[in-house]
């Protein structure tokens, strides 16, 4: 049931995104990159701990309406925990966002859904600076979670954006549950066509 709901969210947002390309006389594009930091709870067969993450990602989107923005967005998140063990979470999807302008600022709240993969290496033992025992794992997943953004409009073409998203444990896999919050900041470039 959960996978069906996520697939419906992805399909609906993609249809709206595609439809908007053909229905507007003037299209407002916005895209850019961001870097971030996250706080996560890691729970898998090897560990149950809290970890910090680094995130790099980007997004490209268009305004369907003055107050509705849809994007394609992706992230790569890296978590390091005990003995140089790590988990890498790469995910990509579509989002729908309600936005509200206040002078030089824009507030937004949205839903982001898509698919991704978690890859990890758990190091159990290191001898003489060499890894003597390690486990690798990889698993695909579907997700849907909320996010909010605050944008400062430096000019018509450049915006400074901050994003916060919450990834609940249900959005991940059965082998490695990751639950946490990402804080991201980036530069967006805007264009009208």
C-alpha cells in the first residue's frame, strides 16, 4: 500500500510538471545546487547510533502557478560512524511545493517523493591499519517526505535558498533504517522564457 501511494505521488507530480511545460505562455525556471548537514539515527544489523551527515544535491523546477512550484530534486548523503564505517544514501525524485512571497523572501512547504539506493560498509575490525573484517550492503528504496524552504531573493536572477527536510524511518529500507533531519543551503538561478 505504501509503495502504491508513493508511486501515485511521483506520477501525479510528473504529470503536473509535464503539463505545465505546454500550458504556460511564460515559463519561470529555477535551478541550482546546495550543500548541507544532517543529524540521523542509524539502525541496522551492525549498529544503533546517532550520526552526522554531509549532503550535496540540486534541484531544477518551474512555477505551475504563482503559488505552486514543482521540481526534480536529488541528494547524495554520506554518514560516517564508528571505525570509519559509512552509509551513502543517494536519492532522486519530484516534488510539489506551495510557495508564498513576502517582499524579498519566499516561504515554501512541500512533499518530495522518489526512489534511491542505500550503500554501506561496516568495518568490524582493523589490524595494522588494514581492514581485516568488513560487511557491504546495498538496498533500493522508495520515499515520500515533507520539506520546507526559505528563500532570500538577492535579485531577479539569483536567490539564496535554505531547505529543511525530515526523512522518517518508514521511507527507507528494511536493512538500514535512517531517520533524521537535513539542513541545506544553496544558490538558485532563475530565468524566464
